């Protein structure tokens, strides 16, 4: 998975959003009418964004994450209008922050088999 992929719940399930591919960034810049830096500033810092900024960020993030373009448009078109604006903004901030700063490294989950072995040896699991 890309170092800029952001996985979060949106609409009906957890989805992968990723804006890193140059063609996705160019499509996003065209759709919102500004460069990626200006978009990030509007959404993440100044809150001077438009609804279209959120819509295109989420839609193209889903496409970059591997979702079919039609499915991404349908998902965003259905669920975005149902969300309070702050919730939609928080998802978009996560997507853009992953592009800008990189996604956090996944936290390793404990191996249940290792815990059982430790328990059997008298260690703390």
C-alpha cells in the first residue's frame, strides 16, 4: 500500500483513499480550479473550502485508492450530502494530510499465537 494511502470509514464501510498518483492530483487540481497546495491550505488550515473541494477530494481519493470511478462517484454522491459538513471535512483532511505528510505507519497487532505461547510458558500475555 502507498505511503500516502488513508484508510477510514466513509458512508458504508472502511475505504482506501489515495491521491498520490500524478494523474489523480492533476484531475483534482482541474476539478477544484487550483493547485494542490492551495487546496490543502483551504481544507486543512483556513477552512475557506467549497463543498466541491470536499466532494472532489473524496471522489478522486477513492479512485486513487482503487475504486472504480463510477462507484466512487455514486458513493460520494450518496453519502456526502448526508454528513454534517465538519465530518466530511475531517475525512478530506485525513486524505489530504496523508498526501502531504504521509500516512502513519500501521501499528503492529499482537500475534494471538505468540500470546498463547507466552501464556503457556508462564509469561504475561
